[in-house]
C-alpha cells in the first residue's frame, strides 16, 4: 500500500526513469505529476493498494 508520494518515489526508483533522467528527460514533469495526483484523488492523501502482474519463467537447463 502506498500514498501518492510513495508511488512517485517508487516510479523514480525504476531504472528506466533513472536512465531517462540521466539523458536529460524528465518523465514526471509538473504537469504529469498534477494529472496523476488528480487521478489518484483525495489530494494525494489516500493510501491505495498498488500492484502489477509479474511473470517469471524459472527452471534449470
């Protein structure tokens, strides 16, 4: 479970975000953050369950 700021911190920790930022591309500019916060609702104070599917192929060759 994450609040809005925790969710942004999670995204900012991803390698894809870090690579883009290193190349001078800000993926979470002020407009994008404002739109995400509006979609999040409750002025960003609400804690939500955040999940995504994970697919793994595990085995021994």
